[in-house]
C-alpha cells in the first residue's frame, strides 16, 4: 500500500511543448546551431535538478540546455533554452536526429522527458 501512495506523489514535469523540433542549416559546419525556448514546471516542487541531454548520434550533433539545471523546479514556470549544434563539417552534419532532455533529481528521473527532433539542412 505504501508503494501505491508513493507513486501518487511522485514528481512530474510539464513542458510547454513536447515534442519539439529544432531545424537549422548545417552550412557553417561546427559553427552551426539552432535552439528552441521551452518552459518547464514540476509538481510537486523538487530541488537541485539537472537537465540531462542525449542525442541519437553524439559524434555528429550535440544537445545542451541553458541553464543546465535549477535550484528549484516547481509550479512556477521556468524558461529553458534547448540548443543543438553540429560537431562535424557541414556535409557530414546534415540529417535528422532525435534527442531527449531528462530532468534528474539526484539519480531520480522526473518524467516525462522532452523529446527533441533535430533537423539539419
């Protein structure tokens, strides 16, 4: 019974849009990037969270957030910028990739993760 009650109070994330798409030109090679603004809330409030990013092809494209974490994620909306960048020369960067942004409190994942589609033209 205690497990059932614990799951009712487990923190959840609310992203302003999920999934999101970042589209940008890769013509500048490693100087190419694109970003999207997001707003995230957590309920109930959690402290000292970090944003963990993953991408389908980390040798070609990186995914990052600004800020990289927050002291408090709660019911007040917090702005987060998600940026994708090319890590290789222009012709090699073109393509479609998938990424995720996960909110972590310590080793605990706060669902759902943000799904990011990255389109480099």
